[in-house]
C-alpha cells in the first residue's frame, strides 16, 4: 500500500486542501482492499481439456461404429443421438417459457430441471454403467454410451465458458 496526497473538495485534513488517501497497488480493488473477484464468465481451461477429450471420444465412436463398421442408417442414428444428447440439456430453458425474468436469470420453475441436466453425475453414470457394460451386446446401449459422452461434453463446454449451475432464484451460480 502506498500513501499519496491529492487535492479534494471534501474531508479536508489540513489547511492546504489535501487529503491522505491510501491507494492500493498490484491490481487490488480499492474499495475492499482485496484482489478483484474473477468474473464468473472466464474460461476454465481444465474443463476445456475435458470437453476436447469427450468430444473427440464421441466423434471417434460415431465414426467407428456408424461410418466405418456400420450402415448408413447406423451412421445417421448415432450422429443424431450424439447431437440430440449434446443439445438436450439446454432444452430445459423452455420449461420457464412465459415466466417473466430479468436479464441473465432463468425462470425459477426451470432451475431444478436445468441443474439436474447440468450435473456431470447423471451422464457419467449413464455412460459408465449402461454404456460400458452393455455396449458390446447391442446397438441401443452403444447409442446411450455415445449420448452420455455428448451430454458430458455439453456440460464441459458450459463449464469452459464459465456457466455453472443456477441459484434457486435463477441467477448464475459459481462454475
């Protein structure tokens, strides 16, 4: 911390119209004397690595089982499944349609559904138990495995961009 003298119109401490002011150094916030809060929308590089891995894995599985070793119908079905599971978590926004909300908030009735679809545990269980145990047996579990990878990739991409779970009032929580 550095102390400097500068002219002020109020709170004068001496006859020469100067006031002693403490000025923080090295990027701290002068109102709180702490380091500034990191914005919640900053990029999270660790989640970027997770997203890149999951997306690559899902694309590999779709290409391997749909385009290389499967029929055209398999390729279309697996591609549609991957895309559908990637988009599905954000369809929860429509649950709150028609409710008035402030900018940056989610409708309160949609928060529970949004948070459920944006927790990594649900697609992780889907992928690990159903996909790994049953994928060699039939096409359906393979599609669920690819869907789970895509769903987790969606969550990782949201976390990469700084979007986490929502607070009960619909505002953004910590990511």
